[in-house]
C-alpha cells in the first residue's frame, strides 16, 4: 500500500495479511474532503492496523499521531512503518484495547483534533467507539471523528457531543465524518 499524498507521497506502507486496509479510492476521497485540516494537528488512529491513516495524516502536515491497536502483530507493523519513514519523533504507539485507551486519554486530559476509527467490519465496534468518545470527551472543540466501516455496520448520527456531517458510500465501505457540536 502507498501513501497517497503529502510529504511521503508514493512511499510504501506494509500491511499485515490479516488486516483489511481502507482502499486507496476511499482513503483518497476522505483525505481530499479533509484537505487543509491536517496542518499542525494531533491525530489519533484507533484500531490502527498498519498505521496507514495516521501516517497519511503526518504526510499531509499533522504534527503528531498516536496509534492504538490491541493486536501485537499490528503494533509491530505500525512501528516498522514509522521507522522506515523516520517518524519516531512525531508518533506514539500504544498496545492497548481502543476503549481502554480512550478512557486513559481522558484521565490524562489528552485531546485530539482528528480521530480515525477503522475497526474490524461488522464487529459492532463503531457504535461502541462513538459512545466511548461521547463519554470520554477527547475530541478538541473544532475536531473531527472519521469512521470507516461496512455499509452493514450500525452507527449513530448524533449524540450530545458530535453530529454526523458527511456520509459517503463506496461499494461495501461507508465513510462517516463527525464534527464536534
């Protein structure tokens, strides 16, 4: 898989065989919509897999990315990708369940400008993650939550903290973008 834009455009990212990465078309569409929203921002890549979403954000000017995944194998791939690109100073990698990580970030008063959610499809984790992000408010005032999920996954359109501002279907993938209220 390649980085599609920014400073590291066309650089390769290695992806574990058992990880389903966001397709290039879906990723390009989403990042085009959010262009101009990366410069100097702090990004959280939950369910990181290979780290492609956080790395793409860094390539486009984000100042910092935090990668969280509960699979040791995924964390190894994220670290390899970060190392190859020389991004160690701009990144933090956390081996932890995403829901516990959200709670921990709240306890330590960490907040993020962009939060990417790309959980395993049809796992029921989209709604659960959105509810956790509502309960543990770690999204900055002008922040976005970007979700990639199956068209069959359940999701919420609005809660007390944020509202769905964009919904795009790409074959079997749904891209949702939420904005803080």
